[in-house]
C-alpha cells in the first residue's frame, strides 16, 4: 500500500463524521428505500472484523469483491446475543422483523455495517449493493452512513449472450458475470449452439467440437455470405472454439457464487445446420449442408437430442433448460417420407403440429429429469407443452397469449430488449443487425402489458435482454453494445414501475461511468451530436420541433436560416413551432466551443399533407399510421419499426395522391431505406405518373436505384422528381421490389 493512500485513510479517520453526509447514493437499480445519515465507515480499518451466521459463511467471501477491503477469516456467529458490536456483520432477521422474504437491509454507521437478509440470494444482493457503493465513491474505502431496504420486482432478471456467431473466452464470460452481479441480474442465458458453431463439449458426439465448432471465416458475416462450411479443428484456417464441460462447470460455479444461474440453450429443431453437417443422418435429406432442421420422423433424432440433453443437464443444474424452438423453416418436413409417416402415426394435421410434437416430447423427457424447458415463443405453435416457459421475443403478443392461458413467460421482445440493434444514429455507429434502441427506449419498457388480465400477471416471471453477436466479433464490441443499456435493463427488472423516472435515472447514470471505467468496460459513450425531431400538427398547420441530446444537461444551439450554429446562435430551451418549411441545424456547445457534429433536419410543410392517398397495392405488416402515413408531415427515424415507416412487399409500392383539383407542381420526393440484414432493400426503380381524371395515367419520369444490394449497412436514399410546373390532379408513385424483401418509405413530399 503506498504512502499517499495510507495518509488519505488516516485523514479520513480523523475528519468529523458529519463531513461525509451525502444527499444520496446514485445506485442502479434504484432501491425502494434509501436513507442517508451522518458519518461513515472505513473499509480499510486495520484488523477489519467480518462475522456471519452459519448460513452466510460461504456468501461472506463475496465481500472481497469490494475494493480496498482487507480481511482474513470470517468469524462464525453462533448466537444472536454474541453478534459483535463492530465490523461487518451478516445476520438473518429477528423473529417479528417485517423485512420481506426476498429483501435485504444494509445499515452503515461509524461502528460498521450490518447486513440483514433471510437467505443467500438476498445477502448476495446486499453485498453487491455495497460493492457498487464502494466503486461509486471517489474514496472507495469510505462507505457513507445509511440505511437501505430493498427487494426486486421480478425474480427473473436476465441477460443473454450468443457465443455461436462469435466465440468468447472464459475470462470475458467471468467479467460478464461480474458486471451482471453488480447490477443485480441473476439469470445468464448462454446461447451455446447455432448454425455458426457448436460450443459445448459433448462426450458422446465428438464431431460437434472437432468440426462443427470451427469454420473457415473469423467473421460471421463473411461466413454467412460464403457457402457456409465447417472445418476440422487444427486446420490452419479454422476459426471458432468450444468450452469443455469442465470449463462450463467452472462458469456455473463462478456465477452461482454471485447469485447467478446459468441457463444453457441447445437449439432444436431449427438453427441446427452445424449438427447436420457432421451428423447428416439426422436430417431429412441425409446429406450435409442441405437442411437446417432435424428430421422429426427419424427416431435417431430423439436419441441424439436426449443424449445431448443428458450431458447438458449433468453440467448445468439450472431448473430451466432452453431448447430454442424458433425459426424452423419446416419445408423439408413437408416432403420427407419419415416425417409424413410420423404425422400419420401421431395424427398430426400439419408441420406446425409436427414441431409441437418434438417440443412436447422433449418437454416430457426434460420433466422426467426434474427440469423444465424454456423456449422462444414459436413453441406456442401447435399447442404449448405443459409446464414450459415461453420467452416472448418477436413482440409482446406471444407473451400475452401464453400468460393469459396460464403459462409462465419471460418478456424479451425484439424491441427494446435486443441489444444487437443500433443505440444511436446508425450512420455514425459500427454495423449492427438493424433497428434503433437508444438507452431511453430500454428504460421506458414495461414488462407487464395491459392486455394481460390481472389474475395472470403473476405469470410474467421477469425480463431479459439479448445480445446476438452476428456483428460483434470482439469482447470490446459486445461491451460497447451492452453498456450502458444493461443498466437500464437492471432497473426495468428490479425497480417497481411507480418508482422509475427517466430524469432521475439519467442523473444517477452519470456516476456509473466511473464504475464502468474502473472495470475497464468499453461502454458506448454518449454522442455529442444532437437529434432533431419534427411533429406536424393538423390543427395549427405547423410543425413542433424538439432537439435532444444524449449528453447530460447540454447546451444546444440551433439555427433556422441554413447556417451552421455558432456560440452566438440561440440556445434551445423549449420546442419550436414552425409555420413553413425550414432547414434546422443544431449542435452541442461547452462555453464557446462546439462539441461534436452538427445535426440537421429539413422540416417540410408541403402540399400533400392531409391529402387522400389511394393504395393500389396495400402495405404489409408495417401499417404505421395507415392511409395517413405518407402525407402526415412526419419523417421516420433510424428504425423501420418506429411507427413512421410503412412497409411494402409483394407488388412493391403503388399509391395515388388526389389533390382534389388540377394544380401546378414543381417537385416530388420520396425516401427509402436499406438494411439488408433483416431483408430491407431499396426499390429497383421509382416511377412517377400524372393524371387529370385518376384513370388515365402518363409516366412523367423514372429513376433507377443506384444503391447496390451489397451495401448492407443502414442507409437512406431520396428519389426526387422535377415536375417543371406540370399541371395535374393526381400523382401516382410506384416503386418496384426486385429483391422480394421489404420496401420502407416514410413521406411523399410535394411542392
């Protein structure tokens, strides 16, 4: 220990106790009750005494996670009357204590720290609160005097990690667990198998790790765009890896000591091309690299799956065993003789019921071992297996259906609980799968939808966020996508809904950047670039413009004359009301210095707003605001799922705008987006036609798309037509869809 640290601790011991009184401690998740008092306790006290009742002796070792703490042995407290008066004491409640069964209490004064809990999970949560407090202090060895009483809203507080698309070492997984514990997440969903690689050693099937765990491309994206082959371990171009059963047991034990259950996922019946490449006899075709789904008509499939699950359950003591169950194509089952025979023998009417047959059969097997299955919400198709837990990922609908029929549910909807989506302006971020999930969107999520009946709300066991790693090839990139969004997740999972407050959370968050830095977390840094949004108001025929920033309490300056903001530009204080089309620019300033890039938005109050739009080809799934969407004066944001982008598939876009009388037009523009990961493409071409009677249309001009489909990252293109003063009543816009995916557009702007 260096001399300066010793001197600092001596000074801390000599200073008046009331000097350390604080207004509050910015804990995340927010506790139910926190009372600050005068004084403090020094964790670096020489000869620090730690004592615990028998049931907390093992848990007491977690106190060593506190920085600066130094103690040797933990003294066993045998009787309540022998509880020491000083030091750190871990005790159960006395008879009559009204502390809830899943709660803990921490009381700090100048004599020490008393932690009270009914059981080990509660005690672990209390210790992790102390760990967090210590890392949040400038002097981490000084704990301010306080009283905390707290308990979680949900029993299941989960975080997922996909190690199939990209493999991560055990040291990183331990760090992942460490941070989960600090933020009171208690379920680690370990996605161990998928088409990109099998990651768990299975003794009975060595080819799973000798070949199916290795591919000839380091990056998932390169492998995905290749013929998708696997290579032998030891090949000079092999990329991948796997965890031995001994390593997996180590992680299970490591996590358990911090109150975290590791839930393994073994995919079935789909996402299994890596298995079928090395054991092709389990597929419908019998050949490698043909199928992604197990052959359900083949009895050997069930021999394989039960053998694998036996070894998995021997490694993982988790009650829940995840079996995937999502995104099976089912096409091969329709023509497979074995699958047809199985359907006939079991009286199954369609392939959905065939999948349900597998799920139910595996469910019965897992139940016979004293465990329960959990799966993505496709396991609802064909009838949910008795006792199974559903993870609602495609949206909330599956979770609502399952809960209302009496089944347990973990809410993990793709938006906002998928952390593989962009968290800021995608144009400024590393490539991601798509979507837009900023920190505030995560925080605002409510896991119990109003559509769930009051008597069924108990079936919502908790909430989970998922990190699918297609576009996260490194540990640093995983951290970048996870943090600080995990902090918002922790409060969604722990804190009562009525206690949540975004402004308060954002304030507390500022202190946690220090904690993340002390743990060397490569978290996402809030951008200086502001964000401008405009909302058209029909009643006033004006646009209300708001400017926000990820920075905390920033100074934002703006212009409405097209020039760049300077230190002398007006400061943004409240929303602006615009009565005409305007180019707005904004930037964040610190004193006279501009920080970061300028954001700009062309606010268009144009002639098509509010006009009737006839859909010659209907939208598909993405309705947005229905027939008003394309002429409501509101532009879409960074995600096609934000409620402003309208989606079209077969037949492409084909709409007609009626201006009620012949008018003279100068220009028409329409914007599309492309992000190829989820199948969103630019149109092949956009055609503008004009008509006076709404029946006879004449092509005015056609504009071909020049954005190649190989450009996978999110980008936007505006197709602009010069109408040269053309007179017409009707304008018809058509966009072709040669890729057969989705076309998304947000507004047709006419002048």
